[in-house]
C-alpha cells in the first residue's frame, strides 16, 4: 500500500513488485486515493493475509510488513520474501 503522490514510495513498490514477480509471489500494488486505514480495512475484508506498507515508517531497506492478526514488523525485502516463500510452500 502506498501514497501514490510519493514518487519514492511508488519506485519502491515497483521494485518490490518486480522482486516478488521473479520469486513467483502474487502481488497487488494499491495506489488508490484512499487513506491508509481504509486500505487496510479493505484488504483485511477481502482476506489479503500479508501487507507491505510503504511510507513514512519505511527507512532504507526496511518496510512495514503486516500479517493479519499480528503486529506490524519492520523487515527487509529478503526477510519478507523468506516468510512469504515459506508460507507458500506450506500451502
């Protein structure tokens, strides 16, 4: 989820999208003009189990990673990829 008016966030989201695509991980970029809480509620409602929030709390190579029912964590892209790959292998 990103603020579409933040070009740095948009660039990061495209980089993450490409990385996940190369690792066969399905990804959605939400650049809709909505506030963050609306986006989170929407994705929780439709059952998206993992969310990466790219914004003010994203520092350097750390991104806010949220799993439904758990507290958000600041993780690197590699750490997030390992979590998602491991979960994908379970399913």
